[in-house]
C-alpha cells in the first residue's frame, strides 16, 4: 500500500536562511550539502556557505537524509510518520504507508531503491521505490533499528539501538540476520569503511567494526564521548561526531584515535564527506553547519 499526503510534487516555500538545530546531512547530486531540521524544514548549503531553507506542509520533524538514484534527496519524517522526497529545485513529495512508523535512518540501496529504518517501536526496515511503492520487512531481532547503510557485500547494514544493541543485515530480498556481541552497546551511526568492513558508533562510548562475516572489534578512547554520526574521509580514516563531548573524532583502520575540539563545535550529530574533500557536520545545538579538513581545521557556517 502506498500513498501521498500534502501536495505531491508541490514546490516548497523558503524561509530566512538561518540554520536551526540541524541533524542529518548528505551530499546532493548538485554538489551542495543537504540537511534536516527538526523544526520541519530541509536545508541546503553550498561549499561556499550559501544557505537555502525549504518548508512544506508535509515536512514534519525530518531526521535522516540521503541522495537517491533518481537525482533527488530522500528523507525520513520521524514524527510524520512518512518518507519525503525533495528535488534540487525544492519540489517536495510525501509518501505514507501503514507500516511506516518513526522512520529514522535512510540510505540508497544497491537495487536503486531507498531503504529506511523504523525506530522507537516501529521495529522494521522499509524499502521505497522511486515511484513511492513501500515494502516493510520485519524480524524478531529488530528492536529499535536506527541508522542504515549500503554495505560492500550488496546488502544493507543497520544499527539496533537501546533495546537491542546489535548490528543487523538485510538483503535486497528481505533476508535478515542479526549480529550480537558483548561490547556492542547502543550503536547509532554506521558506514561502509575503506577496508570492506562496516564501522559504527556505540552511543555508550566507543567505535565498532564488523566484518561482513560478523567478526566484531571495539575501539575505546577517553575522548570518544557518546558518538553519533560516522563517515569515511578522503584520508581513508573514519570520522565521527561526539555530541556530548562537543568534538569531532578520527580513527584509523588500525584503531588510532585523534579528537578535535573547537569553540564552535556544539552538539555535532550527522557527518559526511563533502565534495571539497573536507568533512561536513551538523551542529545540532549550535544552529550551524561545521566543516573540518583532514588536517583538523574547523570552520563554522551559520547561513
């Protein structure tokens, strides 16, 4: 069952370009950074710092965001609950389905569809085609799935947070496997690493690595403080956000950790490799977008 709410294909309105509590972030097909704002809007920032904010009646507490294979951005409406699509021209469509409940993480799949997690009791993984057809996959081991990413093995990998504390894998045909390990603890962000493994943040204070065969390694460091988002840099290291520690972390494939602080980093959450080779992140509590080079130079952009 599929459906739309609001005005499908309607252009969003603009508001003043101030950034407010951004969360998720992704690189768009236009070379700009697109981000979600819980205040019911989607933002766009160029690598030169020009900000545009889009509002639409169907955008409601957006959380995750990703570039789809169709040249648009897709996002989750956490409290909508629904899946949204916005073109680079600002045209918005909203898709609802009875099985979409508190969608959070979202990622483009290897099959050309977009996959998302149903968190906060939704306990399912969803798939949506570019035409808006939604399929919901359930499994007893899915207890609050959060973030999701396309893995190096052609499957989707996702984190299972507070209630499950495990890592999940789902094939494009819907076959699910759940991996548990004693030190997987409140995992949040996940990314395909440069070493053909999956790397994830443990909200309890560590960085994890899981191979496609399920072998888990956990890395700890005093500067890792409730990490949230994670991304791969051009330096082939993993970069992550520390919302509580107000810092950005870097960990090599061998586990060496460096922590970067700056007066303008305040509650960073989402992070992504930008088209300019720097890492871009959302400053949720700083009402801004941050940029950090692989040498650790930080810039804060407020729009």
